[in-house]
């Protein structure tokens, strides 16, 4: 039985301390690959903590790959090469994984193709010439006014959102903005996150000492009943295209969650609109923020998927009461996005280049998606798979015809330099749902990659 002195956790939460203890035992080799962990109830009784504490610790270990779950069997230690004193460490393991040359990568595909290099360079030269030494001055904490005005105009035209530039805060990517929000709202609140969902959300909140509740999803996303049972006071969700399930939240569910948020003053909804620009059928889904009458929605988006991840430019729209709190509490922060890039992006947006770029990229990704679906229809898997969520976003789910558990299939694929990612890795209960994240995959490699996958199955 795993035994840890929970009283030594210091300022850390119980679940975070338990997660770190188990992770350290796995890294040191005290817990061996394939070893079965105690059941949640058994370990909770042994350590005299709640079942929820153990469940959250286990789920965090699953999200990071240290542990994997098998339906009706329990939790097992994953296989990683981690030793001490001169041999491989956990850091070395992760560095080696990052350097791995994959023949076919469905996990780390990045949408960097189509970036308008020549146009971006032209706009940067214009900014340098016209702005001169003013580029050396520091930016306001919430970003330069020109960029905030351009974003406000874009949100009005294409997302139906009426926001004032003063409500917008510019920051270096989504994770930085999550960090700002938990400081703004406070770590004494319980943050509800989607289950399954994007693991970095919970990692940022718990790093700041905030409690997190995993709210299970159904075919319409979060249910108000599940939210109430979780005890969450702040919700973080992606209603227009949830990752990794691809679920789109219906209007009735959205209205119910907004009504829930209105019930108490500390309740807010964080709307993470991370890839809403890429919808291939029908009109864009209206944002929660655009139908929020009580000013309880914090809207977040970035340019990581529409332009490039390395630009590290994102923004959030705060309700008026929160923007006042932001300036009072956090106005001393320096803006984390260089002034040069801010002015360049402002011109890219205001002069119509961003709209044309998006139209071009939608066409490119639509063609790539169609090519994948065509190759699947002509592959040995024809008639045996199920596709879900291919009409929107930059990934879809593919139900594989296999009885092999996801963990084992992933390990077999890695031996063939084929990198796979499954819904079950993000806390999804069902097995065999493969994430097809296709933007960074060259078309000429698609046929070879699907042939490799067919052989494994």
C-alpha cells in the first residue's frame, strides 16, 4: 500500500501533494511500469483523505502520462525510462521524447503552414519606419491601444461581440492569460474544468493553489446539474468546439449556465474560444459572451492557431467590473507581448489581411480534411471506423476497429515511429477514439501514416 505523510504537504493541496509523491516514486523507479495502483477508495481510507483527493491525483498522473487507466481494472504505472545518479532522469526522458523524429505525428502537428511571411515582413518594416523610437517605449499593461481597437472591431464584425477596447487585455498566449485570471478572481475559488479536457488549464490553476473540480461532459458539454454537484464557482469551458471531444454546446445549455453564473456574485464563466475560426459547415457559433446580459463571461482567444504558436499573442475580454479590478490589482504588470509585434498585428487586422488569411487557411484545412477522409475510405479500415466532429476545428475523432487498449496500441505505434493520441488520455472514459489532429501533417505523408495505422490494427 502507498504510504505518504500527508501532514508534510505544507501549503500544497492534498491532491497536489499526493500526485507529486506518486509521480516521484514512478520517476525513481520505486513504482514499476505495469504495477497496479491501489483503488481510489482503498487509498483514500489508508491515507485518511477523501476519494476526490485520490481521484484528482490519479487523473493528473494520467493526463501527464505517468499512469494509465483501464476500464473496470483500475490504474497502472506507465512505462518511462527514468533512473537516478548518472542514468536517465525524468527531464532527460522528456527532452528525448521532444527530439524524437516521428514518421507520422498526430499529436504534435502544428498549424504553421500558410503563414504570410512576406506580408508580415512588409508590415513590420512599415511599423519600424513610421513608429521609430516610440517602439522603444513600454507598452501599457493591457497592450497598445491600436491592437485593442483592432481586436474589438474584429470581434464585432466576425463574432458579434460588442466590447470596448478598454475591456481587452493582451498577453503572451493562453497559459499566461489563465495565470492572470486565477490571480484576478482568486485561488480561494473552486474552478470547474471539463472532463475530458485540455490538461494545461487545470495545471495552471492548481499551480496557483486553486481547487479544481472535473465536471463530466455529455453530448452537449457541461450540464448545470453536474456543475452544481461539483461545487465549482468558476467554469472554464470551450462551448463552440470543445477539446478533445469536439462537442458544440447547444443554446439551451448555454443559457442555463449563464443563469447559473448569475445566481452568486463570485461566479464567472471563462469562455476559451481557441479555434472557433475554423468551422467548415454553417455559420460561426455565437459566443457565450455575446449573449451574456449579466457580464459574467471572461472571453479568451489567441492567434496561435490562426497565425502561428510562436507568436505567443492572445487576449481576453473582461467584464467592466473585472477590468476595474484588473487595473487596481494588476496594473503594475508589464505587457508580455513586444510592442513591435503588437503594432504589426494591429495593422494585419485593421487592413483586412487577417480576414483574407483566415479564408485561405479554411480552404487549405478543408482540403486536407477531405483528403484524409478520402484516404480513410480507400484504406483497409474502410467500413470499420466512425468519424465524429469533422465539420469543425482542426481535429476530429476516429473510432478505431480494435480490442487493443489505447495504451498498448500507442506503445506499439511508437515502435513504428507513429505518434498517436487518444481521447482516453485526456480523461475520456471510452477507449479506441483516436484524435486526428491534421494541420501539421504533410499531405504526402498521410497515405503512408494511415497504412502504418492499418497494419497495427
